[in-house]
């Protein structure tokens, strides 16, 4: 409009209301308390959903406040040390941690790394700030460049397809999604399932995606890969690389095959946390 300066919003906005009269300070405080309560209950609901599932080995909500340099595993009480990570950032289900895509990553002190089962499910909520660059890792165990990689879930080197890499001794198995990509500036739930004698399964927002290869991974040999390799979040490797430009939270690793209906329920719980309606 003529003479009107427009200042575009950079960020998120929710539950915007206009009133024809002034609200009291107590009314404003009550609205803030209600919002905090709803977000807290969403986090508790999601945590209960994960911890009630069988086989859960690691669970990093990453809901610690600003300035925190250590995340806590809610299953084993272990620590994940943050490097160049911003904690306490705006998340989907409570606070999240933010990775800069340059040098930031989280390193669980042990992670689920002493043994690797022949069945594994890992999932996380991720909000990439950019999907136009090279490959990055959301969750990985071991080194992509070395011989210790067990698995990686992240973004493909070109395009925005979801990428899976599994390495057993000298053999590398690589897959990409063909019908579901990571989106920039949007929260999405991603999950990877590895089951002995089957091709990997990858899910985005509760929907199983098609992969560009149906190669079966002989997971019975997965335990032969380096048992000393550690889990990394937001990167991969003992010498970290493939840094993720993203916010990540609610990371879990289980030694069982989580039912597809349960993965969908986790996504739907995230929708509720956003104040959105679950599709019929």
C-alpha cells in the first residue's frame, strides 16, 4: 500500500488472535501458561509413546534448555556431548537442538554401539534449513569413508531424496527414496528399519517410501562390523563429516522392528503438537 512499510516475518506463527478490548496482564499470562502446558503435555505424550515400545535402546529428546552442552539419553542415562550445537531452539515437540551444517554434531558417549542386532529401527524428527547442498547425515554409526560404518540415515548427495547407507565389512549398500524427499524449513518424521534378510525400509511422515534398490542386506553379519564405532547425530564418523544443516529432536534407536502403525502414531503425535488435525 502507498506509504505503508511492510516487514515480512522470518519465523513461525501460531494461534494469532485479535481482540476489540485490552486484555489484562493476568489474561495474557494465562494464555502463555496454557501454551506452555500444551507443549509440555505433547512432549510427555511423545516420550510415553516411545518408552512404551519394546526394544528401545537409546532415546535422545534433546529438549534441554539454551546453553546446554550435553544431551541425556532417557533410556540409559548416558550423555551426548554437543559440539558447536545450539540447544533450546524452537522445536516441534518441546525444544530442539540446531546444527549449522558446518561443524556441529552430537556424540553420545557410548550410544547403542557395543553390539549391533540383526533388527534395528531408528527414527527422529528433523527440520533441514537447506536441502539443496550435498549429502548430510541425520543419524549414523561409524565412518562413511572408513570400514567401520554400520548405517546412516540422511540426505542424498544430489537432490533432496532420503539416503540410506549400510556398510558390512568391505561391502557398501546404498539406497535412495524415489517418492518422498526431505523438505527445507519443515518438520518431518523420518525412520529407518533394518531387518535381517530383507531390504531396508524407510518412512517419512508415517508413510513407507519406495527405494531405488531392493537389494537385501545380510544383516546377520552386521555385528562383525566395528563394534567400537559410535553413534553420531547431525553428522557421521569418528572424524565427523556430512554435517546436517538442520534442527533435530526426538531421536530413538531400538533393536526391534517397530510396527508401521506405531511409526504413523509418532508422526500423528507430532501433528497434534503443531496444533494440526490428523488426516482421516
